[in-house]
């Protein structure tokens, strides 16, 4: 009997209705994801991973150990690339598949206590979740983290109701895999602790602390720590570097949690939600809060326990990450770090709306439901509109389009030289023999992400003038500026032949520019 047969016991076998609901929901999610997946350029975080998987498995671990993340996702991506190829859709589809797996586990959790009807509500909301669709289109580890967290949560609920040693082992392995994928998965495991404690307290068990620390619970975590132990020293070093040396993440403010909510529902920053959008968002948030409270009051027994789990998995990670971003700690709040909690937000909302709206008069229920799904649909439309726009840099990052423009307007054989290593990572994915991509050496950089380039001469240029002479005197040079004078190499005297930027991108939207330049001397 394999692991999935064990997890999905016979008395929980999926019916034709379940398969139909999952088929429709996952198909819709997949179509929305695939329809947008190849429209946008890879950006630095993606490009770093895509460059990293050029190396063998040990080297992948070595290079990521000096960056900020553990290596499991990159190993998975390397295997995925071997199976499916190197196209944007092939590489990004790993995230889509992993999020689909997360959706299935969340559906099974909801169906377990509430049945097919409430499960259908949950699938409908998850398939239209703007944040899930957005990050299903990105070659990063967040989809894998969501799948691991959702699977571990399902196993935790299952083992709580029907204990078995193999389930505790499975849970411990999943906890460890989460840590091997992204350190902030720890927030979700702490949330499991919170729910377990709340569940025991609700049963009026005396000496809750003693019952909490059961032998199986402790051993599962000992197993998880043991499996993660080989990487623990690297995690400590990485955390010390980030906390001691600083990072790009800004401080939290009073708008931070509201910004997270507007992104969940509309994939918009809170300052972008204005006018009628603001009214719609306020209406949806108000009806959601009321529904969440009323559902809690109506539910009993196992249904209430599972509902509380969904609420805890949604809310506690938000509170924890806010707390971890307060002094004396350095800020670490980024919306995407909370992605594993997003499916549980919509599971809780699905349960609440299905419970409260059942038997409610249509004239009340219909406007509320329409407003909720209209909000999510607008969020999906926003994902399609802005794609993987970098909200931190306020730049659409049109790397592919800029490289294509250089290839179309330049001659074959003219090399493309990046002024920075991070742009080199991004442009290298679009490298070609016709116009190969290089970068100006900056070996004095201390960033761990530069280590793949530091002791490697591949495509590294130390003298721009010598490099230009080797290629007939004319090269393409890519820098960052919006208006005014073009960025040129510091070394040498240059004549600007032409300037290009991505077509369809306004002058003040992106800083990425390229110039075809000829060496004068």
C-alpha cells in the first residue's frame, strides 16, 4: 500500500462528484496560470535559480549556502528541467503543479468535515485566488512550500483523529522538507503547535501541557530536526548574515496587514484600491468578517475544530511574521513569505460563506457571493495586467523584450554586455549564439548570490575596451536609467549608435535600457 493510499483511507475515497469538482477547479486554475505564464520575463530571483541549476547537485548546495535559501527547491527544479526542458513554461510549471497539489489537500481537509458542497465552495475560491495564480507562474519555491504545508496539515489532522506511527513519521519528514525548502515554513509549523494546543484546550483536558508533549509528537519533531541537521549550520550562518548585515526588506507600518489583504483579494497594493474598488473591497471584507464570526458560532464538534484550524493557519502566520519584523530584529515581512497561509484563508472563507449562506434569502446571499467572486476576478485580471511586476523595485523588468529588441536592431555577432551581475543572471536566460551575453566583472561584491560568478571566468569581462576591440569595436551595453543620459562603461570613450528599450513599456515605467555603442579610440 503506497503512501497516498494510506493517507486517503477507504472511508474517504473520492466520489464522482469529488473528481468532477477537482477536475473543474484545477482545470480552471491551470488554464488561468498557463494563459499568463510565458508572457513575462524572468526576474532576478527566478534567474538566479535558473543559472544555479547549471551546476551539479553538490555545487547547487554549495552556492545556495552562501545566499539566503536552502537547496531543496533548486534540486527539484534541476530534476524538473531534465524532464521537461528549459522553456519558461516548463520551468515555471513546477510551481503550478505544486500549488495544484496544495489545493487538493486543502479540498480533502474541508471535505473531511464539511462534505462535498463546502468543498466545492473552497475549490471555487482557490481556483480564482489571484495570489495563487500569480505565484504559480514564477519559478520559485513558494509553490513547493504550499504543497508541503498543505500535505503536512492534512496528515496532522488525520493522525490526530486516528493515530498511527507511519503518519507521525510522514509528518516529521514533511516538516523537515519544508525547512529544506524555505526557512519561513517554520512559521507554519509553529501555527500547527498553536492549533494543537487550542484543540486540546477545547477538549477541557487537564494538564494540557503534559498531554501536548506526547511521545509521538516529540519523536516527529526529533525526526524533522534530525533530517534537517546537516543544513542547520548553514541556516544559522545565513540568518546571522541577513539579521546582522541588513537586507532589502523595509520596515512594517500600520498599513502592512491591510496591504496583505488587498493583495490576497485583488493583487493590488492598498493605495491602489480606490474609488469603487475601495467600496467593493470594504464590502467584501465586512461580509467576510461577519461570515467568519457567524460560522464559528454555528459550527460544533469536529467541524468547529477544523474550522479553527483554517482560521489559525490563516491568521497566526501573519501575526508571527509581523512580530518577527519588529525591532530589535530586522524587517522580514514580505507578502510572498505568507503564501503557504493563503489557501487556508480561502478555505476558512469558503467554509464560512457556505455555512452562513445556506438557507439565507437569495436577495441577501446573491449580492454577497457576487461581490466576493467579482473581487477575485478583478484580482486575476490585475495579475494578467501587470504580470510579475516587481513591486519592491517598481519595475516591470522587461528583460526578454529588451534582449529581443537588441537582437532585432543589431547585427549578428554583436555581444551584449551587462553593467551588473544581477542583470547578467536575468539576461543570460535569453542568451544566444547570435548575440551572446556577458557582464562587467565586479569581483569586489560580497553578496552570496555572486559566488557562482566570483571564481569563474565564464562570460566575465574585466576590460570593456579590450572586449569591444575583440568584437570589432561595437557592442550592446545594458544599464539602468529612465530618462536623461545613457549609462556607459566607465572605461573608454564611446559613440552611441542607437538606444533601445522594451516595446510597449512607457519611459518612466522601467529603468532597463540598452545602447549600441562603438569604441572611439
